[in-house]
């Protein structure tokens, strides 16, 4: 077994990958009923406090004046005080009269806030409909929807707190003039990478028209209108139905994040996705593919944040997800050489760095 190499907290190995110890998680199972019930309420309280600006506030200040805060934001002071009191009961805040301060537990919530936005904001209707989906009375995509904007916001928050520095380290090693992001959401990531590489250009492909509209705003904000092009496109059309993307043949690095599993839903084309990707970007020398995997089941009696939600949400949506080994096999069969597999911040999430052969 190859010995682990650690650079700035990033583990990177040849054939062996040792997941960070944090991925084992701190939630001891079985979760007793009291913890489980309070967990449900506390995720909702944390999400509400985020929506009401408390995390942004405490990034800048070490205390908050309740009356003033409510007056400026036109909040119902009674409801807001109840939320703060719940936050205090959960051990996140100290409320003394009109003054609120965060406890040490706040910074951990801050780092992981993206998962609360993703889970509560994005998937609350899906989780709440689990029984009717199981009975076949309701179907995801028809009777039950997720909140796409909250999913995108949660992903962006998790990226900023946990993942960005890991990608940047890999990107720094690569030569590229044109980079493409598939399932690019609002094109934040492609803009950031192009901005930091003088002369580079970028493409951001996403199926969502509203995300592509927002991406135009991102491009303007980064002052990259001449260098980054958001394109509304179904990547499956590009891979399998002959849709041509102008500039695809100039792409030298293609990447996708939290999206590969969406391309693999149809078992009939699953094994063709990687060869089709290589064909769609014929001059790409490197593919950077990041995705969350199935949590390996073992002896652990603990759970990390996110994994249980990611697995259940995709089951309820009817979207299969994969183990790390299944992904690595898919790449091998598809003719990509795995340069390295890197733990990518969020639990059981990996960045696969792949070379075209
Ligand atoms: C979970 S989000 C990830 C967004 C972004 N890559 C990130 O990491 O924050 C998946 C994205 O893929 C897009 N998407 C889903 N299916 C797609 C398809 N067939 N073609 C292009 N984009 C797609 C969605 O609109 C969404 O923006």
C-alpha cells in the first residue's frame, strides 16, 4: 500500500485513498429519539438564521443588537427572538437581553452551512414526501420538486468553505487556454478560474435557462464578457444527440462538479458517457471530475454531515449514485487515465484528476 502524502491538508495517494477522519463524522448512531427530533428542528432553525443574515452578520461583528437588527431588516421581533431562543437552546447562541453573541459551536455551523441550505432549502419538499414517493402516489419531477436555487446556493456555500482551495491547487498545475465547465450552474467557478489565468477563456454549459441567465450576470460581475461564455445546453445532447458547441474543439481542460451522476442515469448509455465526453472535447488533455460517492458501510457507529441526505435525496429522485471504485472503473473503461483521486472537502466527495490517453 502506498504511504499517504499530505500537502496542506490534502491527502493524495497513488492507488490508495484514505478518507479524511472528519468524514467519519461526529453523530453517534443509533441517534436517540431526542437527538433525532432536535436535529430536525435545529436544521430548520440554522437555515432560518442563515436566511435572516446572521451568519453574514457574525462574519463581520462579534455581537448583535436584536431591536436594531429587526428594525433595519423589518423583521417580526417576537418571531425573531423565538428563533434566537431556539438557537440558544441548541447551544449556538447566547442571548442576554437585547444582545446576542455566537458560541464556539457557531464557527462549525458556519463552515458547514452549505449543507443546511442544500438540505432544508433545497430538498425539504422531497424529504417530506418520502412516504408518498415510496407508495407511488407522488413522483419526483412531476408532483414533487426541489428548490433549484437553494441547491445551487448550498453548493456554492460548500464550495467556498470546503472545496475551492483543493481545486485551485490542482488547477495551478495545469496548462490551459480554454476551460469548460459542464453543469456549470451560474458559472461562478469557471469565471473564477479564468479570471486567475491571464488570457484564458471559458465555457459554462448548463441545462437550466434561469441558471444560464444568472451566469450572464456572474460573467459581467467578473468583467469577463469577452472571455467566458455561458451556454444553455443539455450536455446529454452534446454527448449523444449531435449538438455542437462552438469552441469545444479548443477546450484543453474539461471539468464538472456534482453533476457526473446526472449524466449516468440512463443505464443504456452509462458506459458510453466517458468516451463521448472525450469525443466532445477532442483536445482536452485533462478532465477534472468532482462528485459525491456512496458512503462506504463499515464498523463505524457515527455519521458525518451530508452523506445520509445526499443518498436519500437521490434515491427519492430516482437518480443512482456510485461508489468511488465504480467511478474509477468507469473512467478506466472509458479510456481516461486516473492521475489521482483527491478527497474533495465535503464528506465522501472526491476530485478525480484524469488524463486523456
Ligand atoms: C448539483 S448542481 C452543481 C452545480 C455546480 N457544478 C456546482 O458544483 O455548484 C448540477 C447542475 O447541473 C445542471 N444540469 C443537470 N442536468 C444537466 C444536463 N443534462 N446538462 C447540463 N446541465 C445539467 C443543473 O442545472 C445544475 O446547475
